[in-house]
């Protein structure tokens, strides 16, 4: 087992920081806590009245805590872990279950919604987090509310909408590692038409020094723009049109050998080639998205909503997968696709009844092309295939030795590709009925009809070196399917009914109890990599949940606690083939997941707000011999314990100035980075702090921010493609980074 050991930062240190700030604040008896309103059930509700485990973060909270990336959300939502190997490769973990399948036929487990539209596909689910109205994270299977991709939960992002009054803002920032940031927005209009334009551009040089001559790695260069239009022809009709454009030209991800982890000795590069699509490690990614939402109030009790969207993505990533200075394992992935969706929903309400019914149609075309480039002699020597002729270990001179110096190198290139054409028709309904003044019952279901078509192709030419030894085979000795460029196809149809049942009991004006039974499904996968159609059955999950939500009587403190049990059949796992390095989906059998989550929000004084959360999860493949190789193993990226404590503080320092500060401490226990449980990292905790001054009316602010303040060394992933060839690699987490930001506001806020 490969284990990375870490030192831990004591919680007492952060408690001391917060208690010092709190001691300086004068406690106020009239401290207030604003009510949190969410739309997880397709209607506006106070979060305490929603019989689900849901967390919500509004735009002000995101700004005050400096949350501008997906992975930062892990600090504020219990049971959520976001792993970002690159902008092109994201992993979302909810309640210990990971959703990160990048193959074209693969299906998501976590629904990522942007303005009511499903954007869950792994290679297109990331977008810049800026100018947000709020973010909602819902736990457990939520097919009725968010579609089949929400087999373990959903993340819903709602962007800020145009307003009639003029307002604008601008933020400029700079920091170490050549960090630069420019973010802004402007909005305004008339009674009938309002517009909003928001944008962000940010960049940072890589923090992994690369001695190969190519760019330093694990940096970013991003730009995004979002024009939106709101049209209100009448009081009853609202039309929202939103366009999102996201572009990334990042320097790429450093997959390094453990011997050079946390050093400045990485020597990673990709060779000049014809198959990878670029001659340097890096990412080139563009996502374009258009969303139209039409809301029509038909009366006091009825409303009709249409949501239509079109999304396209094109992402290319090249990486050095062996983690060494040898040109052994060089890969790229070109992922392209487009998707469109349409939803029509009728909401109804009455004295004792609320609900909705509707239909949706979703279709997508996705393709994944994986190129491989190597040098034959180097690859064969590193793989240990030439020991019989006296060449052991990696030797860059192997080709010259075997050809008597006639050739210095023999470039080798191959590829495999898969594609998917998927469509689904959904009928759904959800009804809440007030049985008594204290008891509300909810019943919902989604009927899903899916059609999935998959394709596979590959081309692996013979190795010239092996041919010279009488072996007419490719570098992988025929272990990978060589389709010689021919396309192999397969298809499957699937239907499912996915229900949910909820009870909400009002214990008193301050406390609600709820219970949930729901069912989720991850779509079946058609694997063609063996040359024949292999159907991985749909993953099914039954979810049972009990919770309590409320406000501590007489105090501005909200809390929520939930306990859950989940049972999985046909649990799907992604594994890297030990002979070819190709990723495939396998059926790992049955699995169970039990846990407890809690969070609180407390306005300790008029000046100080505290946020805290924790989650305990006991999950894994059932220890049953029928589950095969992975029986008894813990899930990938699943910590047993996570927790975080955050604060937001401000106090006057003069008639015109405020002192502002915020921070967060986050903790996760040890995790495995692979389902085989070979690569493990000990517990990690990180501290982020912000402090600055601002005008008393908040129309300008100057903020100094530090992420990973104590410069903890940690890793984001381990094993990866290189482990299949005996060269496991590691991805280093970001070190301490410091930045200074100035923000200015104009107009009505």
C-alpha cells in the first residue's frame, strides 16, 4: 500500500482566532439571521420547510468567503468533496460516492444544474463560479427533482439576474505565482427589459516547477463572460435569456513520481507528435451554453415554466502519465460534444396542496479520443520487456543500442476512441399535501425512457523493435483491442420508474422533523472495448433518511442534522486496465452507505457570523465473496469524517471605515484514491483567511487573502494511468497562495 502521511493542524488554533475576534465584538441582543429561501422542490420555500437534506449559499456569502472555484465548496457543505485534477477532469463526491467518469458512454451520478439545466457530463460540468445568486446542494437520490443523473445528489447553480436599477461592480486582484484577476458586472434597464453583463478573467502560473523547459504545471488561465436579458412583457410573464462562454488555456496537470513530490524537480513533457493534438502539456477547453426560461403565471394557483438549453464543449488535454523525465507514457484526451434539453412544467398550489407535473426531453452526442505517444525503446525498457537481451530499467538509449546506432529514436503513436448518442424522455410529477396542520406528505415519481448508442474504435500499429525480434505485435503485446480504425457499435434501451416519499412534521414553530425514502439509478453502460457489446447493468440505489431542522429557540442559530442509509445494487466502478491503461466500467456488486451530517449557521453578534458542518460516512463495497476483487473495499475519494468551521466578521473602525475578515478551516480524514485501496493519504486540514478594510456602505473594499495559510503539503490524487504500467503518479495540492483584491461598487445594491 502506498500511503502519504501528513501532519494535522489543530482545531484549537482556529478556535483561538475566532474567539479573539468574537471577544473584540460587543454582543448584541438583537442579532438577526436572515431566512434562507431555496427552490430545490421547484418552488420558493424556507430551507427549514424542505423535507430534504439541502445546503444553500447565497452570493454574498460566496463573495465574503472568497469562494470562486468548485473545489472551495467542499469547505461549506457537509459530505461534499470536489476534486479537480484539471478544468477538464472533475470529481464530485456526495456522501462518499464519486462521480467522475469522463468516457463518452459513462453516466454521471451527481446532477450539476446551471439555471435549471442539466450540465452533468464530466467534461462539461465545470464552469467559473462568479456573479451567482445562490448555490444549492441537495443530498440523496433526487431523480424526481433533478433527473436520473442525481442518483446520489445534485448541485444547482443559479446566476444573478438582471435588475431595472443601474448597478455595476469591478474587482481587480494580484498575487503570488503571477496571479491576476479581473471580475465585474453591470446591470440595469427599464420596466420591460433589463440586461446584465458579467465577466471574469483570472490566471496563475503553475506551482509545480517543471524542469523540462515546458511551462510550470497546475496553474490556470481562464476567461468567462455571461450576458443575460430579462424581458417582462406583463406582470404575469417573465422571459430569461442567458448565454455562458467559458474558455480555459491552462498549462496542464503535473502527474509526478512520488520521488519528486513536493520538490522542484519535476521534468514532465510530451514529445512532438501527430496524435496528441498538442506538443506541450496543457489544456485547451471551450464551453458555450445558451439557456431560455419562460415563466408564465396563469393565475394565483397555477404557473407554467419552460426551460430550453443548448450546450457545446470542446476540450483537449495532453499529459505526461509516467511522472518521469522519460518519454514513456504520453497521453491526450479530446472530448467533444453537444447536448440540448427541453422541459415543460406546470406548478400548482392550494390551501393544502402544492406540486408540479411535467415532461422533459434530453439528447446528447459525445465523443472521446485518447491518443498515445511514446518512444519504442524507452517504453519497452521501462516496461521491463527487454530484460532477456540485457536491458533493464528505463534507458533512453535503448533504440540506439538495438539498432546498432542506426536510429536514435523510434516514435510510436496509437489511439482509441469511444462515442455515445444518448436520449431520454421523462415524465414526472410531485405533490405535497398538508395532511394536518403539523404533517405534510410528499410523493413524487419520474418515469424515464432512455436510448443509448455507443461506439468504439482503436488503432495500434506494430512495434518496429518487436517486429525485428520476430514478434508481430503492438507495444501492448496484443492485450488491447486493435480495431484497425473500424468502428464497433452497440445500443441499449432502458426504462425506469424512480419514486420518492417524504414526510415533514412541524414539532413547533422552531423545529421540523422529516423522513425520506427515495430511489435512484445510474444509467447502464455499453462497453465496447473488448470488441463485443458488454452491458454493465444500471446501478440502483435505495435511500432512507431521517432529519431535523430548526432554529434554537430565542437565538439566531439555525441547525440541521440528518442520518441516512443507502443500499446499492450493481455498483459501477471505473478502473484502469492493468495491461493497456484504458479506463473501463465494471460491476462491483452490492454496496452500502451509512452516515450522519450536520450543519449550523449562527449570528453570534451583529458583527460575527459562524458556519459549521460535519459529516461521518461509513461506506464501501459489501464484504461478500460474490462482489469479487473489491469486496470490503472503501470507496474512492471517500473520507470517513469531514468537517469545516467558517466565520464572517466586520466591525466599524471609524465613521467611514469597516474592518472585515473571514476564514475557514476544513478537515477530511484519510482517503483512498482508487477502488483497489492501494493508494492512501492520511488526514488533511487546511486554513484560509481573509482580512481587509471597506467603506461603511461597502461601495469599496480592499482585501488580503491567503489560501492554505499554513502551507500544508497534500495530494489530490494518486495512482492514475501510470500505475497500470508500474509508474504510479501523484497530483500535488496547491501550496499557500496570497493575493490582494480591490473591489468597487456603483449604483443600487
